[in-house]
C-alpha cells in the first residue's frame, strides 16, 4: 500500500482547521476531493520540508509549497473536486478565483497583517504565543514584512504605504467581491450545486477567517455579517467537513496594548526596537548553538615540548 501524502500546515484555532488562508484552501480541497492526506498541523514553518506552509510531501515530485500547485498534484493523483464541472463552470471557477485574489485577498492581507490595531492585538499576538521560542521573537515581524511586500506586489506599487485612503480602496474592492459572491451563491449549498468544488475551497478559505476571528477593526467582518447566505455557507462547510475544529472554538482575549493599540505610538519606541532586536539575535544565536546549527571550534594550546601536533575536528553532520 502506497504511503499517504503528507501535508504540513499551520495549526488551527478560533474554530478553524488552520489560521492560514493558503492552508485552509488546501485542507478544504483535500476534504472535498477525498484525498487521504496525513496532516501535520504545526507552528514552526522550518519543520516543513520546504521551510514554508502549506507544504505537500510527495514521492513523485518531492515537496510542493503553493496551494495551486498542490491542488494540481492532487488532481494528477485522481483526487479531483472539479471532475463533474462543465466547461462553463470551469471557466467560472477561474474567473472567480482571479476575482478573489485581485479584490478580496489584498483587503484580507491589510486587515490581518497591516492594520496596526488588528496586527498588534490579534495576529502578532497569536503567532508570538504559538510559534516556539526563540523563533516567536523573529518570525511574526518577518511574516509581517512579507505580507506587506505581497500587498505591494499585488497593487503594483513598490513604495506602497499603509493609510486611510489605501484601506478605503481595499475595503471597497472587497465589499464588491463579497457581494458578487453572495449573489452568485444565492440559495445553493455550494457554488455549483450540491457538491463542493475547488472554487468552494478558495471562497471558504478567504471568508472563514473573517467569520471566526474577532478583530478590533472589523470593517470586512461587518460586511460579511450582512450577507447571511455566505455566513451560513462557511458554517455549513465547517460543520460538514471539519466538525472537530468547529466544536473547538475557545474565546480569545484581545491583546490590548497600554494607552494605544498602535505599536508605533509607544514611548521610547527606538529603545524598545533596539532591545527587541538584540534579544531576538541573542535568542536565535543560542538556539543555533544548542541545536548544532552553529558549532564552536575549540583548539588545545600547543606545548613547546610536545613532539606531536593534535587538532580537534568538528564532526560533519
């Protein structure tokens, strides 16, 4: 019997099978297609075979890390959630996935990672609590920078800076996208009838975090809450395909910053930044030495009267 495919993804919380949009997309598609995956839910991306999440470990093609490529590989293995779609439905799938990535995803990135209140009080707090020490001092800020670069790439502006005007533009596009999705879904169970497809995996992954994660600045959530069919749609998928995760939805306290939720407005900002960087560097160096990534070479002092030269050599890993 062939070994099962192994999927590495961010762990779940808030009643979700994963807190990450890309991981949610792959998990949902695998469920819809009936793919027998061995799922590793982790909080350290360096433990995945690609160093990123999600990652699919395969025998034929090594390790794959992008959701679209993972889905293509699952289709090659005969796990195809779109098998019964017509040509028109296939074209609609491509069009709506593009709409999600162009209109809704940038607003999601801004809401979860760029908005200072949401990032400091919720996103950074969750990753800092769940990523193992000492990486929790490094990875959240690194991920924040990566998400900002992703937003700049999508918007086609290399010097894009967060601000009220940008937020308004992103929210306007996201509201339009969610409204179109609501109209397309109508009263159906899934977008193409009674069976879920890859489009359902993408839509669910983009909407479910907004439905379940409580955010201080919840403009997108407020609009989603006004679209009852999309709310019910996400809840049904959670109940049908991820019942154990849907039942485990503990309340989360918001990590409120003293006096202000904006980290940039804290007093002694420069001192705090320097101390944070020094602590993170020290923690990472200690971790590297402890795990053997960095090794310290010790040399014995030479004795003038010794007739033999002895040199210690580090073992090769």
